[in-house]
C-alpha cells in the first residue's frame, strides 16, 4: 500500500541520516548560534529598556499620588456621609 518506494528512511532526495540542525533556519540562530557582539547588543538593549522605563515609572508615581489624594477625599466624603445619618 501507498508510497511506491518513497520511504523517508533511506538516503534518497538528500534526506540522509546526518545532522539536519545546521540546515534548519530559526530566529534564534539554531543550535550553534554565537553572535559576535552579543554582550554589546545585550548592554545596548538593557540601556534602552531602562531609558524607556524610568520616565514611565516617574509618571506612574506622579499619577499614583493623584489617585491617593482622590481616594482620601472619597474616604472623607463617605465618612462624613456616615456621621450625617
């Protein structure tokens, strides 16, 4: 049944039993990936992340103060409403 001698176990069609990993493309570079400047690239990426995150953290802290003040006002409003009963 089926196949007609097109089995994949033999070495036909260039599919030998050798190591195929060197012929497989992957985004990470495969099993033998050794980028030349990986330390420099990692340092640049980390610097960029920190450069972006610091202003975001500062703005977040600034907005958090406003939320805390609003919650304090809300708490006092609810507390005053309870005493008016």
